[in-house]
C-alpha cells in the first residue's frame, strides 16, 4: 500500500474506473464497438440495464430488449436516441435503430 509522507494511505479508487479504462482499451475499433462503448452513457442506466447492443450493419443498429414493451417504447424514442448516439462520439453513422425482443 502506498502512503504519503504523513503515513496516510492513498485515497480509494472506484473499481469501475479501471474496469472502464480496460474496457475502452479492449473494445474493437469498429462502429459496433463504438456504439457499445457509449450506449450506457447515451441511454442511461435504466435503459442500458434492459437492452443489449446486438449488431450494426450498413448504418442499421440492432438492439435487443428485455421485453416487447421496452422494444415498443424505445422504437418511439428512436429518432432522439439515434441523434444522441451520433453526437456522443463524433458521427457514428447510425442511420436507423431496430429494437427487438430477445430472450
């Protein structure tokens, strides 16, 4: 344990900080990897907890949802989510988002 000159230990580090940095380093440098990296920040913790970024192909992003209710609700929010995604990390090139139920 590292101590300062007064014998105090270093301040605690949140486990999420190094884990997030490691995830950023390991994330593939692809449009899908870029979306996966910013998804929780763009949609928030509640939506991120019930969704999974599944795929990206030719600008179409596919998102798996925990239930049909979530898929329907997020489909109505698609224009706003798409705009936020494309602003979050430069232009990610997301042209549309398809939400579907996954089990």
